[in-house]
C-alpha cells in the first residue's frame, strides 16, 4: 500500500473517530424512568431522587429559577418552553419532573408529620397528657398519607437535605 493510501486511511479514521465522539448520544438515558411520563402512584427510587435534587439545585442556581417558582406545585399549568427544552436536554420528561416535585413535597410533609407524631407519642408516654389531642390530630393527618414505607424511609434519610434544597438554601453536589 502506498504512503498516500496509508495517510488517507489514517486521516479518514481520525475524522470518523472525531465524528463518532462528538455526535450526541440521544438515546442515552431513555431507559431511565424519569425520561418517561409518570404513572400515577409510581414510587421514586433513590437514584431518581438524587437526579431530581441535582436538577432542582441546578435550576435554582440558573436563569430558569424564575420559571420554576411560577409553575412549581401548580398542576395543570402550561410549562414554559425554556423549562421543557432544558429538562428534555437533561433526559427528563417534563411531566415526570413536576410529578416528582409534587410527590417529594408530599413525602416530606408526611415524614415530618410522622416524626412529630412519634415524638409526641414518646412525650405522652412520659406523662404529658395534654398531648393526646395533638397526637390524635396528627395520627388522623398521617393516615391520609398514601406513600410506601420504602419511599418514606428514603425521604426520612434525606429529609434535612431535601428541605434545604427545596428552599434554595442548599444545592445538590452530585459526585
């Protein structure tokens, strides 16, 4: 083989390799649950929670923050195109993102309620009889929670971090 042919093959190989490396891999992440629309009652996994908190942190630090506050927790709202485009670029389904937000807020409320209920029950056992009415009210509210024990445990283990991230006082440091 001539020197020109070898050089041409090498150059074409590098061009092909460069093209291959810099092509967007649009199908990566398609198998992730958060790239798909939510199913009512679908539980959030630990990896999805971490991905959500990472995205939420990035949104609150950037120019999309104003959009998030406008539509956050308002079901039925039309999502701004900027949010839709950005979430799709992150391999997230828009409806899934806001489903997760609503579900995580609900879980945070239920976990906090359960913690308060458990604390008040413990105080009541030590003779604080005036807590019985508070305990009963909390128990009634808690019985309305329709989340699994696994999801509740996941949120409880990360409650402080989630609360701080939702409030914008902390960011998710994805490592």
